[in-house]
């Protein structure tokens, strides 16, 4: 340890202010404080500080994601074994999956680190650990055999356009991880949407996600019946909860996502208000659509048009299919781009739930609505906060007569 | 009596709380008064080194507000005046040469029946510096008439001087001080107490007693005012340190100047105790009680106090010294630390962390980072103010918005806990002070 300490102390001399290598100080500081906690002193009151810092905060989010990674890797192997008619076992499946996950992870982190470090050097600020979370989130939103160069470009786009051009962590409007997901969806649609990408199988192998089934039914039926009729995968409620179904790497296992949610809430890092209110919004809108479907198909408002099977998805099915839970736990709660007031967080979350169901059910092009819903609400979060704060201002002015 | 419960906040359980008993200390030979303890004044000295002064004699006055003069807190000679950059007066050090108290006014001549009589009396004995005002936390302008006066006897800050113990023998002076203060305002005289402490005050109708419960900052006057009588634009509120009440009471009732003060010394790096001492006391008398070499001595509490050297003095408004270890420890991969007794956090971020009696050091426990609003400030900030929005309006220099968001209700001490918990290690107090400065100098 002393040896490592010495290396840092020696190299530190070269990056001091005024030295030719001083531009590299942010890099040195980042590496130095990763290995050894900073001994920065308080200068005035408060003379004492809490032991929590941004490094640990961000690291905790990464910890919360690890179970999703582990299951994602296993699921890739499992679905592949299913497609190839193989028997590989737990470890075999996981190792097979890791062969897909790790390269994506590396591509993401290389791209993310290059962008973050470059901006830290140009802007002369410390490297912000937030990019680690963005980079840890991006692979989990990818299909398993997405081309790595696309991941690289997508991540760079997310970090630069989603974050750095607005001034870096703390001032960004859009969640960088979702920005790259959205960019990749619109830039490389063939590799990130459709039926062919979600499971690794032989050439031309196709496996539809749970969301695609009611979105493109051969003929109209309720979502529950369509799920039951699908004989390729087990779309029972319990299996959709457990997650052995096609989907993005991190989204399928709801149990581990809930584990992450409770962990983050317990540590006080993520807002439970956003998670609860977005679920409420989703349930509310799903029930509304169920009612609408009942009225138009069986009830008094029969229109004669083709009924939409998406309207028959029950609230619980909405929660279990697609990446709603993953999005609301890990993406919507991103502290910088969500609402900054507690009242605002309730509204912000609720509208994410509402928009998710609307986009899923009514938009015919793409059945997954969570990432668009969150990005849209990222955009409106400052507006929500503005009105919440205005209410406080009005209260104060009314007192001030 | 009004009961208020504050829910948001946090009691920092730092080790080294002084037990409720007095230790013997040698008599103070040197005391100091520092113009640096007062915000927004321009001091003009009235004495020079070597002058003989009596207790209560004016030492300096404020050029911006010449009615306010600072009393000598001891009889003796001015042994040294320390100047800083651009001849800013840092310390006026007085060598104490005799008695602890001085009778300056025969009891029969004291007339405190009207507001103006009281103001003249305070003026005559140079006692205005004991009165500070909100907003801005500065010495009052004697010409103002405050909306209300508030005194907190329930300091909730870590290692605070427990006034229910240290003022326990001074009941009559507290009453006489409060009854005089009441005449200075048309509004209420609020006195903040905790639990059953100072229950004798409930016998007096002129006192609006507020019984507060809950964690720090529940004893701060800013927090209490936010709940009972918020400071609006153009309002002026006067306040005094609870520990100064007996000093005023003794002057008002007996005409005696006595600047003695029971101080507490606490913290992980010192043997904690209470001492019978005086305003502006020097720390080095207590250096035998230090438990380690490398320490930071703080006049006041660990959240808002000021750093002093070992031969430094107690600040004018302070009644305690806190001592913490200066640590330069750099644990290997500290951010991965599982927890245990060596970590303290408001967040549930460490397993089995020590929340009972923790040895805080001067370590910042993290590097400064861009601000990430993880709802940390809000958890420990009980006022109905959007502190995050306020901080942003200050950074944007938007005076209108600062006023609308309630900057007048805030002071550095009210947001000190926000800085304590902030994972980005922001200094919220400095931001609030910057906003107040911007407004003050704009007017």
C-alpha cells in the first residue's frame, strides 16, 4: 500500500499547478481518490462532515445494478440454449451470457471514460463519478448482440449531448443513459428493435418480447389470452416476474430490480416518491384503458373498428412486461434530471406512468414507451418545479402585506 | 405556552459532551474582543495599545452606525491590538488587572420604565453589540423597532453549552433581563426552551414561551420564527444569545457590569467540562485538557464556529469551545468501506455505523463535486423554504427571486446541517451568506 501511495505522491508532483502536465490533474485526482480516500480538510464551519460522498453514492447505484447484470447474463445463455435446444446449466448459461455482456460493458465504459475525461480536462473540473452510473446503465438497456461500434457511438452521444454540452453532471436536462438509448433506437433501429434481436439464436431466429405480442396480434384477443397462446416462451405472470423472457439485458428480472429499488430507497439515494407515483400513474392509466376497451368492445360505445389488444393489458401485466420497472427504479429517479422538489416528484413520477401506458398502447410503431416517457418528463421536470416553487413564493407574498 | 415539534433535522452524536459539572480553571489573565465577530461593521478604534480601560468603556464604534459602540469586557490595559490585512482589526486583547465585576450605576438611579429609557441605558453602557438582528445576523440599529424579540435557551447544536445547567444559578437575572427586553418591542418576546427546562418562565405572562422538541436545528431562532412568526421583507427581529441574559439582567437590575460566562469545552480531542469563565476567554488556559497533539480548536460549535489557534479567544457570541482531531488519514479504497464503528452517516450507507458517540475529525470525507440533489439537504432543513431553489437563485444573483424564496428567514446556522450531510460537500452556509451579502450591499 505504501508503495502505491508513493507512486501517487511522486506522480502528483508533475500535475501540480504550473507544471507542464497540470492539465492532467483531473485524471490524477480521479485515480488518486479511487485508491485512497481524500484527506481534504474542512476549512470553516461546518468543521465536521458526513461520511457519505458522491463516489459512494454513485457506487451504491452500481451495486444495485449488479444482480440485474448477473441475471441478464444468465438469461442470454438460457434463451440461447432454448433456441438451440441445448442443456447448459446455470454456470454454462451465465458464462455464455457474459460473453455478450462484458464486451458491451467494456465498449460503454471506454466510450464513457473518454468523453468524461476529455471534458474534465478541457473544463478543468474534477472527474465526476456520475458517468460510472450512466455507463453501468447503458448495457442493461441493450439487446444482447448489439454491435459494439453502435454501443460506442451511442454512449458517446449520450454522455456528450445528454450531459456535457449542458455543463456536465448537475446541470444536464436529460438522463445520459436514456439519451443514448433513444439515440440508438432512432439511429440503428434494425439492431435494437423488432423480433430478431432479443434472443441470441441461429440466423433468422426470432423471439418477440412480451410487449410485441399484444402489439402485433394475428387477430384480436385480450392480452392475457395472447400471452397464454404464445408457445415459444412462457409468458405466465410468474415467469415474467422472474424474467426468463426476451428483452433488454437488465429489464427482465423484476425481483432483482425490486431488490435494487429497496436498496436505493433504504440508503436514501433514490426517491421512493417517484417510484411509487409512477406506478400509480401506470395503474391509473392502464385501468382507464381497460375500461375504454370494455366500453368499445363489449359495451355501449362499440365503434366497429379493429380493437386494440394493448388496451386489454391489465395494470399488473403492464408492470411486469417491458422495462417499466427498470426505467422507473433506475432511470426516472436520476436525481439531477428528475424533479428537485418532493411535490414535483409526485407529479413527475405520476406522469411518467401515464405517458408510459399511452405510448405503449396507442403508438403503433414501437410498443416500449418507458424511455420516451422518462425523456419527455425530464424535459418537463424543471417546469413542474417552477410551479411548485411558485406556489411557495405566492404563499410568502400573501403573508407579506 | 406554545409547543413546537421539529421533525426534519439531525442530532449529530459527536463524542465529548461535557458532563454537567464545573471544573476549576485558573483566572483569565487576557481576554479579547474581535470586530471580526460582527457582520457588516466598519470598526473605528477609540483606544490604543497601552491604554487603561474600565469595564464598559467604549473600545471602538461602527463608522456606519456610530451609535453602536463596543464595551470593554474587562478592566485593565490594552495589551495588544492585532491588525490583519489592510489594517483590519482582528483582536483587541485586554490584560485583566482587577475585579470581575464593576458597579457602574446606583440601583436607585436606574430608570427602565419606557422604551427610550432602556435604549438610552443600553447606549450609555455600550451594550448594543449584545443585540443582533435578523435578517443579516448583524448588530442592531438602535433606531429600529423590532417586530418581535426572540431568545433561544434551547441550543440544539452539537456539543452546545447546555444553558439549563450553565444558567441554573442565574434565574433572577434572566427574569430581569427578559422583563426589560419585553419593553423594547410592541410585539412578542419569544423565549425558546426545551422540555421542562426553565419551566419557571411559564409564570410570567409577558413571555411567549415556546417549548420545542426535535433534533437540531430545532433550537435555532430562524427555524422557530419560520414556524411561529416568519420574517417577511422589511421585518426586523432582534435576538440575543441566551447565555448573555444574566449579563444584561445584572446590569438592568443592579447596575453591575459582570462579563462572566459559564463556558463549555467539548469534543473528541479534549477532556470535556464546564468552566466558570468570561466573554472573550483565552483557550490556552485549558490546553492541559487536550487529549492529542494535532487538533483544531473551534470557538463555538462544530457546525458554525470559527477556527482559532491554541492562543486564540472565545468569539463574542460564543459560549463554548469545541476541539476535534486534525486527521490526514487516507484509508485504502475508503469509498468501498463496508462500515463499522469508524463511519458515521445520516444516510444508511454503512453497515453498523457508529451513531451513538462518534469521534469526528476535520476530514471532509469526500471530494467536492458538482451538486447532485439526492434530497439530502431537505431531510435536515425544517423550514418551509425550497433551499435548493434558493441556493440556485443566489448563484444566479437574482435578488428578486432570493427575496421571494425567503432568504430573509435564513441564516448560515440554519443551513449548517445541509452542508454537513451534502454528499457533494457543498458549503450551503457560504452560499446563503453570499446571497445576504449581495442584498445587503445592493441596498
